[in-house]
């Protein structure tokens, strides 16, 4: 195998015509990899992504070839997948107003150029899910919001329309399935790429705590921050730690690591109905 790329969380190897995508236990916030891993995180992300790929297989094809035909040292946290020509855009859908979208809205009344009603607050439900793309930044740099017009400039109008529709479709299907299990999906980021036959295919991870914000429906209340089943707990710790959000990042305290792992396990079990 040949190591092609080592990203913030995943490593990509080439083996023949296939790729081996390996999810590590690394965690990143503000686009910086923290020095402290989250135990079992790679396996949890892989298992949850595989579950979602199966749930959405009738909606859009995915890149998975096998979850078992992988090198034994990566068992449980790797997939064998098709090579894709990845879209040069982060495809993000939002159903609720929070995070960077909230900050942008408070400043401009818009998110990625999408005009929103006045008077929305932290965690408000949006009138309808919106497509809020961003750049794909190299490791150590920050993704930046872009408008739909900028996506058109990058990939053309037809592809941009397709990216927007697929992103919204994936979000809506995922949000519907999650709601049946007591989970709200505030937003999610998906990765899309072109297969050799020209079709758009889901790649990377799908609807995981690293690519989405998951909230318990039972305690949801707009106007305040929500309990999060994702890495928001680590992000909040990082925000309040005094760190300047630049590399190198500080070590994560053990109690934050343990609480984060517990949230990853909890949302996996709630969504899939399977004990970890």
C-alpha cells in the first residue's frame, strides 16, 4: 500500500485500483488537529458512516466497496472504496441556525449568501434547510464560507445545482431518520466526488459526530446552546481554554476526552439501535 494523503482525521492509502480510507482517533477543532486522541473514535465514525451509507443507498450511490477486505491492522476503522475525483467544495446543509452560520447571520442577516428571516436566535429552526457551502482548506487552515454563485464559478451551474440538491436531499433524509430516534441534526457536511462514469457519489464519512451536529430532541429549546452529541464539547473546551486556535493545540484533559467518547458512543447507539 502507498500512503497518498494524511488528513486531519483520515489517512488514505492506494492499493491497486482501490483506496483504503482509514479513520484515526485524531480529533480536530477550528481546523487544527489536537494532540490528544479520542479512544475508539475511528471505529465509531467508520461504523456509523457504513450504517448511513446503507440507509441512503437508494438516494445516492456511495464509494464503499468493502468494510472487511482491508489490512488487518486497520480492521474496524477502514473501508475499501472507489477512487473519486472529489468536488472542490465542502457541501454543507443547515436545518437549524448555530455555529458559524449563526455568527454570519448575526452580522449580515445571511448565511453563505442565503437571506434568512429577521429575529432568528441560537438554534432556531430554519424555514427550510439551506445549502451553505465552504472552501476546502489545507490542513492547518480554516474553511471559509462561500456563496452559491462562487460554487457556480468553481464547478459550473449544472454541477452546482446538483451539489445543492443532493446535499439538501441527504440532509433531509438523514434528519428524518434521526428524528424517529430522538435526534435532531442541526447541520451536516458531506463529501461528493465524480466516479469514473461521471456520476456523483458520496465519499469520505457520512452523518457522523465529526461532520454533523446532533442534538437530543427531548431537550431542544431555541435561544440557547444545545447539548451536543458531537465534538462540540471539545470545541467548547478549546474556546474557553485561552488557546488562540492555531497550531500547536494544547493537550485535551482526560475528563473532556472521556465525555467526548461517551457522546460518540451514545449517538451511535441511539441512531443505529446497536450496542457499542
